[in-house]
């Protein structure tokens, strides 16, 4: 059982103009896009969203099948949402009636509408994680949140926690693999048995894993102190984030897009 | 030059657990009355069996631990008083490399990890960039700068850890068994970097249990039960007959055998290289 095969984050390496955007710009633009999906009132206005998303996907040069992979873990949720809307919206022309359940024209409309919104939501957010390294996202978050440090939000500390988590996920996966092998050699069985037995089999895995995680944490804290770490104050960063031309274009396009989406609510023909 | 100490230990005692009411018993001291100086630019090896207090002593050299009694001066700064305000003033002078390469790297990108130390002491971004590139080149890991540490071997990770320390430009580097978890190839690479650091004029303290590595130092200190058991040049140390469990380096054993069979090998020959050079000159002469 190769625990290492679990992919971390889902960064898709590339050099496209979307990859090269400043992570802060990507976070903000993604956020705006996600909000825009909730501003949209009609199918025709979704065309705007699809156009925007489609352009970004094309620019990112990421194969569509990678992006659609993001749907897999939530496909059930999407279907459930659609089914609920389909069966429980009771306004509009009735098309069919099965006992207490009525299927109406409005219901079909709502189901498709919600489904499309969720799909666009997932595509948009996975596009951000596909084109940005996790460490860049972390740095971007830290920068964006740093003004909130004044009101007590520990922006630096949160970012440092994320950085360390990213660094040690592979280490802990390795450790898990090692312990699993050691316990299997002692006769533990992680593969077979009922759910209850499987859960029980996890105890001899989790206990050593926690011990080792605490040991690593102790060592790392010592090493960080030895390297002069004393929190975020007085700390500089090697990577300076600078907004470039591409970032300006991205912001401009996103603002225009948002304006159009808001306008689309006013225009009855859209 | 003769007395320009980098680190001064003055009757240092340290107990990990201190009772609230009574002072710790002698047996509880991990470090028990240690006094010595480490001169600037010297290369000192510290050896001793497991639990003899080497790591505890090392952590006193950059204020990671503070003495229970006695005092430690780093570049004439007292670690106790300095720690109250700015312990990093000590730690940027004395860098430290630990045994486990995995547990001392902070970032999931090699170059970001090397930048961590300089960032903490508030160096200018462009200067950090320069130092990061320079130290990565020095340890021969420049081409791996964008990788994740989990893709590197133990020896490579340890080289990154060393680069991270060099990037802070410390006067002194303390290595706590840096090769203990590495294969022979990784060990050789780390030793050659340590030699390079020493030749740059930096003070090097190397804790090791490989006597071959200790033989390369100018001075060896043997620790036992938290006390200094012996202190001298490699030649002096290896001629003692109370080394206990510590195995002599191969070159010293070889020299002894050669002496027994009538070849007069000088006592100051302690490394393989010195022995090889001596034997070759013998051949020609
Ligand atoms: N964190 C700790 N807490 C309590 N005792 C410790 C701790 N670390 C080391 N010791 C004890 O201090 C003594 C010296 O340990 P250490 O300095 O690690 O020796 P060495 O590095 O030579 O193997 C040992 O007896 C050890 O058990
Ligand atoms: Mg030790």
C-alpha cells in the first residue's frame, strides 16, 4: 500500500500567464468569481461566467480532464442538490406527480441552475489550486491577511503553520508507511475485516504516529529557534511579491466581468 | 590570536529537571562542571558515549539551553542576559546543525528553507537571495533549489540544513552528530563541507561518534558523565589508553601495527590521508 501516492494539493506545473500571476491577485480574483456565481440570476447570465472561466482555462493550458477531476469527490453532493431541487420545488407548471412528489417546470429549472452553479464553483476554485503552488498560496494569504494582524488576526502564525504542514505531510506519510509495514510484519491486518476490526487495527498505527509527530514537532521547534526564529516581527522575506502588467490586466478583466454580471441582473433580456 | 575565544564555558552545570524546593543531586546533572574555551577559527571535535552530555553541551553554545549554574559567553556575550532580550544575537553568531536532517527543514521548497534563517534576522531581500544562492552553491545543491526536501536523500537534506546555517553567515557552526543518520557517501560529503567551512576561517565544533571524523579536528574533547574526560590534540588523545568504548580511527590502529613491525610512524599521524602521505614518502625515500 503506497501511502505516498496520495497527491498533495493538486498543483499542475506550468509556465502559463495564469501560473505566473501574483498569488494574491489569483486569490482575490477567484473570490470575486465565486461571489459572481451567486449574483447571477439567470441561465443566460451564466454564459458570462462560462466565458470568463473558459478563457482562464484556455490561458492556463491545463487539460480539461484535470480540471474536471475536481468534481469527482463532490459529484454526489451535486447530484443530491439537484435531486432535492427537482423533487421539492413545488411552484410552476406540474409535469408529473408521484404520490407526495411533484416534478414541476420550476423544479427542473432550479435543479439545472444549482447544478451548473456548483460545477462552475468547483472548476473555479480548483483552477486556482491547479495553477498556484501551495506555498505561494500560503504566502499570498499571509500578505492579504497581514492588515488584519492589527485587529489580532495571527496572519503570520497561520501562514507558518500552513508552511510547516505542507513541509511535513510527506514526512508523516512516510512515517505512516513505515509504521504500517512494521505492524504488518508483527501480524497486524489493515486490509481485511469488518469496519469495526479495521478501526481497531488503526490504533497500533495511530499511537506510534502521534508519538513520532510530537518528536518531530519538538525537534523542529528547537531547530527553528536555533535559526533565530522569533515570530513575525522584524522578519523579512526573500520573495518580494510585486504586481506586474499581467496582474493589472487580470484585475481589470475581473472588475469588468463583475460589472457585467451585476448589470445582467438589471437587463431582462439576459 | 592566542586567546581570542569564540565560546567560553565557565564551570557550567545543567540539570534537565529541577526540583522546586531542593537543588538537584549531582547525579541529575547532564552537564556537571564543564569549563573550557573554544578559540576563534579552531576546529574542535567533541566525542563521548551516548548520554554523556554532548548534545546538552552543544545546546548551551547557542543559548538553546541556559546553564543551571556557571556561565557561557559567546563572543563575550553572556547567554543568560542576552536571552532575556534578544537570543538571536547569539544564534546568528553560532549556527547549529542537528542530527536528523528531516526534522530541521521548515519549508517545502529548498531555497525557501535556506532563506528561513536570514529572513528571521531581517536581512534585505536582495541580500538574502545572494546568500541563499551562494550557500546552496557551496554545499553543491544549487541545482536542487526548487525541489521539495522530501525528494532528496538524507545526505542532501543535511547539506540543505548546512546551507541554511551558512546563509546566516555565523562565525561558528556547531554540528551535533550531523552524519549519524547518513550512508558513507553522505558522510564524506558532509565532512568535506565541514572542512571547507573551517578553511574559510569559521570556528567549527563537531560532535561525532566516528573517531575518523574527530581525527580531522585540531583538538578533541572527550565527554563522560557530563564532565570533560580528556582534552588535547588528536595525537595526544589517541595515545591515551583510557578511551574505553571509543574505537580508535583506522589510521591510528594501522600506525600502531606498523610500529610493532618496525616501521617508525610518527605519533601525529591520525587520519587516513596523513598515513597514506607518510607511507608514500617512505616509499620514495
Ligand atoms: N530533554 C531531556 N529531558 C530530560 N533529560 C534529558 C533530555 N535530553 C537529554 N537528557 C539526559 O541528559 C543526559 C545527556 O544527554 P545528551 O546531552 O543528549 O547526551 P549525548 O548527546 O552525549 O548522547 C542523558 O542522561 C539524557 O538522558
Ligand atoms: Mg546527542
